[in-house]
C-alpha cells in the first residue's frame, strides 16, 4: 500500500460518482422520520445542538457531508443505514464508496475521507502513519457490523453441501480439483456429487474478507493452509474477481464454481451456501444468528479507545458459525475536521445504536454483541 506524504490537517476531496451510486436509497425501507424540510430548516436556525427524530431516536447533526469508503462486505448495510439516517436527518448527507478494505484504508490515511471501512483491523504501521491524517491523535478501529463469510457454490443438483476447514483449504489451494473427490464424498455421503471440475474464485483486490477467510483457514486447518492471514490472496490457482459483487457474479454464472463473500450477496442472488463441519454435533449454516454466536466469543484486544476484536476461528460450539468477520469503521480519535465532526459522530452513533443494529438481521448481517456495541457508542462520544 502506498500512501502520499503526511499532512498537517485533514482535507476532504470530492467523492466520485461511485460513492454517489453507493448511497442510492434501497426500496422496502421502513420510514423512521416524520421530519420535513421545514422542520430541518427550523432546527438549523435554532443553533448547532443536535435535533432528535421523534420516531427513530437519532440525535441528528443539523448539516454536513460525510465521505467514507472501503469494505464491500458492509456495503449493503451502509446503503440501508444511510437511507434510514438521511430520512431522519435531512440536513446531513453521507456518501460511502465500496472500493474494498485496502483502498478504503489508503483513502482514509491520505485524508480524503472522514471514515474508512475495513474487515481487518489496522496494522501498527498504519496506526503510526495515521498521525498525519489525525493531527494530535491517531486512527482507531470501531467494530460496527458483523456477519458470516458465506462459502457459495454452483452445483445445480446439489443444494445441501457440507465442507470442513481442511477440505476448504485444499479446494481453494487447487489440491482438490473435482467435486466427486473422496474427501468431499466423505462429508456428503448422500449427495449426488458430479464428476465436475472445481473452479475456485477469490478476490483480486486487497480485501478484509480475504483476510478473515485466510485467518480462519490458517487457524482451523494449519497443516493445509500455510499462508499468512493478510488482505492478499496467496492460494494457488483459481480465478479472481474484483469485490464481493464480482466473486458472487462469477460463482452464480460458472458451473462448478465456489467462492466466498458476505451472506447478503448470496441471499440476493439465490446462491447455495456451504454448511461448515466444525466438530459440533451438526454442521453449521451461515446465518445472522449463527454468525452472532460465533462473534459472541470474540475478545476486545485493542487499547486506547481502539476496539479491535480477536476471534476464535476454531470454535466447535453448537450453532456457532466459524467464518465470521466484523467490519470496522476507522476514525481519528482526535484531529477530526471540526465542521464534519458533529455529522460524523451523529451518523456513527446511529449505526452503533440499538435502532441501527436491530435492522441488520433483516438484511443478512449480524448485530454486534451488546457489550461491544455499548463500548463503541462510548468511544464515539469521545471523538474530537
């Protein structure tokens, strides 16, 4: 990752057309605000104090344009959050550009966004470099939305497939190459597995989703997956695609394909997903509920307002899905742009609120455990 020279203060550049497209309102949302334009104008005229939506319990900033970019895994949650927030707080506009975790981190560290989204916490070098983008402070990781990394596959006559970590590792490393391989048959004795070439698909871009899958495979199948748990793909062979959308599209259109992406991409495209044999009494399917069970065992290991989580990828707890991720919003603990700070804090406080978290299961995401969400809300209140 290349970063440009550090700056003494944050300056926000215009977010491009992709960001504008990312915040188009989704249909089917629940109206959570009764405020009209006149109400917003009157609230603004009264001063800088936040206004509260009577139906959504959102403390609204009176104005501001908040640019963000990064993780594609959270893009569907961001679209919904932005829609609901802007309905309640019409004086604020939030633009989120889903360009991948690596690019989102780079843009934040360059000072071009107010927050970045990443599915893997910042490394120490990035935290040190962030002092140039956060005058008097540094970047911190705030977990905001969880979910399972679904393993999607395309086998027209097989709609219930079980795999385990060692088998997945060998598939994604091109060491198991046909769907009727004995290792797959052993896990699926009643399935009509075809004699068909397996076509694994991975992310071509720097990706926190890749980082979390790498971490799961390295932890749960260390003998089969010798690669580092970073944002780049190191497995051998296979095809590549850009972003979760690209991987999901490749899997959907290619017979014999298998890939990984956040669950909402599978649900929207009706892609079959793998149940994972974790050693629990029953294989575990990817769902918001099973992901929440997997995330619940995570430990906060960050310091100084950083809330980085450490997962137990080797869990065999009943009903706990092991391939999970949490998307972090990267923000400055100090040194935020003063004009944007009220809107930034207002929006993030909404996403971490009970109101913001409770809509996540309906769009195939996992809410944060309440003890973690409470810590996130507390930290947001201290941003300066």
